[in-house]
């Protein structure tokens, strides 16, 4: 049995690692949420939004599913190669998580859809880079990130549109 196959069959340690990757994913959500502790607030309610802006209740369930997929994808890469063997792809994954956590602070707390537009473009590139890096290790891990990229593509259009409508 190869080291990769042995790692993929690891029992308790593997589940503990999954919990860790999920915790990191949801930590990005929590850090981003600190800037919107009381919700988007009156500023967001008062700005002009495009007709395709989803109702507020959509964001929670969508992001919950996405954060699970983000965590599971990294775990699959770790299971295949371990930390040492997947250092580069997992570092890219961490970068996109940091960018994910920054966006709400720029958009909601700082009320800067212009800066948030630039930042979310960097996030989109980081997600795409993560997909490419993960595909080389474990294609399923890359595919799990496609809905995330799709949602961030939509969020990018929404952010830029809000910026333009309110400039």
C-alpha cells in the first residue's frame, strides 16, 4: 500500500483533519461576520441595488453549503498528499480564505463597494488558482469548488453593479 493510499484510509485522524478544515472554512465566515455583526445595516438597506439582488435570506444557506464544500475540498487534497505533499495547493487555499474573510469588512463595515470590487476580483483569481492546484492533486476536490467560483462570479457582478449604481 502506498503512503497516499494509507493516508486516504486513515480513520480517526482523517476525521479530525476534516473537522479542522471545516473549522478553518467557517472561521473565514466568522471573521467576515464580525464586520456585519448586526446584519448589513441601514447603509446597505439605503443604497441602490440591481433587480437581480437576491433577498437577504438566500445568503446564509448558500454560504453554509459553500463553506462545507470549501473545507471538504481541502481535506480531500490533504488526504491524498498530506500537508508536506500538498503545501502549495493548501497555501493557495488559505489565501483565498483570507480574501474571503476580508470582503465583508470592505463592503459592509468600510462601506467601500469600490475597494470590495477590486478585492473580490482578487478572490475570484485565488479561487480559480485553488481549483487549478487542487485538480492536479484530486480532481474531485477541484470540482467541489466550482459552485463557490460560480457564486463568487455572481457576487462580483453584484458588487461591481452596486458600486456603479451608487458612485
